[in-house]
C-alpha cells in the first residue's frame, strides 16, 4: 500500500501537528500543509511516452503471418508462424515479446495499426522532429508537443513542473517548452540534497518581515505591498524541494517490483518510483534505442538486434505494469510507444530493412481498450516502399491530450483532430 | 516615503538617488547595485563602493578604468580557436562563462546576456559554433552602444538570419517566419503589426543567403518592388525595415520595458507614464548606455520597489557565488549544470528568450541549485575546491569563526537576512565553530548554507 501525498508531506515536514495550523506555525507552512490536505485524491491521469529511435520494423513486431506477401517480401527476415505469440488467426507478436503477449491477453495492451502522416519524411532527424513537434513543418515549430502541453498545465506558483524526462541521451525536443523547465532525470540520486543534515524545521526559514534593526532600509522606504515580496515564494520553493527530496527518497526505499536487467527497465522503474513519490508529475518521456540514428535503424543484419530491442521493450513494460498493479496505479497510467517511421515492407538484400512509413503504435494501461485497433495496412498498396498510413499520429496525440490527460489539444496541435477509440469508455 | 507602484512620480523615480539620513548609502544598496549591474561583488568592490558613493560607483560600472577592450580582444581570440565546423556550442559557452566570471566589465556581459535574451536564437535552429561566436561578439560590441546599430547589425548576421528561417530568403518565397519574428519579438511587438507588414518585412529581407555560415547578398534574389511596412510604402530593404520599425514608439517602449524588468523589477509591470521619460529619449537617441545609466542611478532603482524584486537566473546565481570568492572555476561542467537549471547559454528555448522570474525556481531546480552550490564549494568534484571561503574570509574578514560567518553573510547577502534565515545562519556558524579541527571544511559548509538561503536566490 502506498503512502498518500498527505502522509508524505507530514513525513517530510517531520510533524503532523503542522496541519493543525497552530499560531506558532509560520503562515506559509500552514498554507502549504493545508494545500496538501485539500489536494484532490491522487487520481490525476499520467502519460508515459516511449520513443523508439531509429524506425521500428512494425512488420516484424506485429507480424501478419497469414499474409503471403509478408513471407514473399521477407525471404530471410520472416518469422515463422509457429514461433509467434499469436493474437488471432492473422497476427502474432515477435517471439521475443512474451510480456506483451501476456498484457495483450489481459486486455491491457492495444495495437494501433497504420499510424503515420501524409507525405511521410524518411530522414531520421526530420521525421523524429515531426513526431516530437507534432508539426509537419517541424522547423517552424520552436516547442515540442509535450512541452506545449506542459506549459498549459504548469503553474509557476506551484513550484513544480508536471513533466519529467527520464533517460541517458540528451533531452528530446518533444519536451522543449516555452516556460516550464522540464527536469532531465538520469538517476533518482539527483533528488538528494547534498550536505544536508536532515534537520528540517530549524533549517526552513519562514516568512516574516526582516527585523527592524537589520533592515532600516526597508522600514524607511516601505511601500511595496507583501504581494510583491518574493521571499515567501522562494521559501515555499525551498520547502517544496525538501518535500520532493524526501518523497523521492521514501519512494526509492519502498519495495519495488522485479524488473529485468535492462537500462530501459531501470528507466521505467525510475518512472514508477516517481509516480509513487506523488510529485504531481503527469507526463513522462522515456526512450529506447538511444541517440540518432537509433538502435531500431536496422539496415543490415536486423534479426538479432531487432529481437533484442523488442525483448527489452516488451519485458520491461510488462514488469512495469506488474509493478503498477501492486499499488493499483495501473488505472491512472497510460504508456504509448512511437518510432519516427516504420520500415520498408521488402527486405533490402542485406538482411535488413530501410526507412518506411506507417507503423503500429502500442498503448498500454488499465484503461486502454486492449486488442488490435484499426485495419492493418495492406502490403500491396505501398507508400515510399512502406505501409500506407490511415491514421494521422496527431489523432492519437489528440486522444491522449483531450480524453486521457484532459488537456485541451487544440492549442497543442494547432487544430482539432478526431479521436481514436483506444480508451475504455 | 510610501511608494505605490502604480502611481509613482516619474520625475522622482528617474532622478538620481542622493543618499540621505532616510536612505543612507550602505552595504545593502551597494550589493544590490552589483547584483543588477553585474553578477555580484567581491568584498573589495563592496568596500570601494562604500567609499566612493553611488554616483561614482555607477560610473565605474558603466565605464570601468581597466582595459576592457584588451580583455575582450583576448577572449575573442580564444573563441576563434573553436573548431570552425563544430555544431556544438559547448566550447563557446565555456568562454562566455569565463568572461562573466573574469571580465573587468561585468555590466557589458550582463547586457550581452540581455540582448542574447531579446534577440534570442531558439534551441531547435541549426547552430554553428563559429558564427554564433561572431554573433555574440556583435551583441557585445553594441551591448551598451546604439540600439539602432545593434538591431541593424543583428538582423544582418548569419547566425540570426539562420535562426529566423531567413537563411535562404528568395524573391519567390520570402520567409514569413523571419518577418513575423522581426515584428513580434524584436521590434514593435504583438498588436502593433498586421499580416501585410509580415509580408513586407519578409520581402525587404529577400536576397540575403547564408552560404557555408557566411552571409551573402544575392542581388537577383532581392525583391526591389514597393512594400508596405507599418504604414510606409517604398522599395524597402532590410536596413529600411529596421529604420521603419525603430521609428515606431512601440519598439522603444518594448525595449525600455524589458530593460526595466531586467534592471529594476520583474514583480510589477511599469505603467506607461513611468516609462515615458525614458522611452522618449531612447526612441530618438537609441542610446543604450544612457537608459541603463539612468536606471542604475535612479531613486526607483535604490527603492524597495527594486530591491530583491527579481529572482536570480541560474547564471546570476552561479557566477555570483564564484565572483564573491575572487576566482574562476572550470566553466565546462558549470555550463552543463546551468543548462540543467534551465539556462542553456547560446540556446534559449524559443525566440521569446528565457521567460525567467518564478519559472526559474521549482522543486527540481532548487535541489540542483543546492547541489551545484555544494559542488562549487567542495574540495572534490568537477570544481576542484577552487572556491576557498576560509582563505577569502581570513584575508578579508578575520579568522574568528563568528567573524567568518558574518563576513560570508555580508559578502553574499549584505547581512540582510530574515529572522529565520538568520537562525539558520547562526546555527551553521556555530557548527563551523565546533568543527575547528578542520576550519577549511567547516567554512565550506557554512558558505554553502549562506548561498542556499532563500534571500540569495533574489537579485
């Protein structure tokens, strides 16, 4: 059972008496404690976006084993039907994805077929920028789609940014915001306050006017109203920082689920710990595949690398889902994967595939509609040698924003996109 | 005197502050001046300021006696050693931070940063270290000069044009992004232009191409037809567009308002009537140093409406710590850390620059500031113990622990602490005292406590 935010705050402040707001409690402390008390129950929805860099080969991820054209186009790379995790009579997951198969059977995983955009770009940085900015002319966009979403819900007075990037490569453009400084978390150690002896209350300055003998200047040129005094704000930030540090520390000490020994699994575990720390973070960004061009860019000798990456993806996410279930957090969390493009339907003579277009996206969570969603794009009607997209990725984003996060998608995406039905109603 | 921020007499506000019994010239005001007109003071600077008085101190901050030109020539030379093909600007960032830590003219760096924020090159645009170095040198050359010359030079600069999507501005396809940013961010501002002005400005700048990071003017790509920009019709080019935009009072008002936020206060937007005397002069003379000088000398600047009415940016926070210790530190890890704190020099998030103010401080950035300060004062780690508060305190303040504690509070906060901060400080001083066996380490911890007090986050 997890600790409530209120418990955390009590712990963090070192006393529960604070909430009673006695006369001896500085008023900003009391305000903060009261605010914690009146916080709505922690039922805010959370989105985790997972970037698969390089261009994932959707055909060998969700395999249309019954389609003759699949075997025909993949003389060496085709996966034989008997090894697949069969979803139905037509499709099966890659053999190294037992975790995803289990999630699928439990109705916790949806596959969105044929996602992309018109006139797809096949250049890694350009295509990645399209997905990250949600702008088909990405150079015109100065912010990422999640950065814009964060700016919409971020309140500087709250001293907390409701988004975090967890990863080992530099911050993705998707999180570039105009106002909010989105933290880049490599390890939860960075939430520790170095050189801090843990003596909180006496170390926490409170807000009172400077004493007269030390501040003749303020006394004599008085006039700025308390509303313009920045000091109480800074003191609140200091307090929030201390609370955050303690909440993260407590969450790292709380028992965690079992995760496989992949870097990506460690990333997801970090995210779950941050969720458990109740910091009000609603948007997480993680990546698998690394820096450009990215591990999913499998032009030659694809089979081994691709299988290993899919295993990391599937098993790490399955472990995360299991971990979230223990705290009944799964209904609040939705994870979506994307890549900058899919790959060519035909393999290229080097036991690899080249840059394609449409791809399947995965959505995972307690409230997603499990199953295969949308038509699988035909293998005999191609676009730039890849599968032809029928679902604009911005419709998926719009659904995540409007229906899941309850953030108005219009200012984020520039116009209205019709939702895709992948959430339980 | 009681000051109502919305109803200040401009004549009083902009008149030069004269110390008197009611508002004596003291350590607090000297510290305030050095925070705003630079990145904080050293102890000898504070002492000299107390002896010299405000007028002479402001004068010295505007026009130092040291050979600033020689210092900057040397650093320009350092910057030329950057790999000319480098896309990363990390190397450039190092030299700029070094200038901020070491320059005999910190106000010039502060103003270069101001213009870097106003003429912001957004993060997602292609960068090239050498052309960005030249861009910053351009900003620095005009930072306290003439705004008309600065603006004209900046928008005819390779790095800036590339950043504004004007790197291939052809007659057949003028860059509307360039036109829009020019009007929206650099000059008249929102509400003072129309879409046809965007067209006009974009066409005026046609013919400029950035080829291999160099600006080229290709005559046949320039649209020399008549354009209408902000109500004026003619065969305008980029220089004309700058002149036309400068003739609009909204341009001067905008820049002066930004300078107000930069130097005086970010808590309360100034009324038009308060700014009017400065705007009038700036609109006709474009003299940056004059406006800055008026602000720094003013009654308003030395009033409660300005004192601690800004939140320090990460750069101000870190460079202020270092300068107080009369040395420099390795600027490479510092540049990375400042980026994590939200201020990636050379890469503001968008053409709006850094929004700053309360957005600088969150739980996460507070923890990072706390840990950066810890690292800066540590003997181990990336900064190698170069900041030695014990040595500085002994040289400047005395060797008793009480004296050391007071020295650090006076150096960094001019002794102006809230009762709660004072309590934290005195406990830390007592702890340092009890760690006498290792005074250097004890004083490092104490210095860390001082710069992580809430007051130190305010400029």
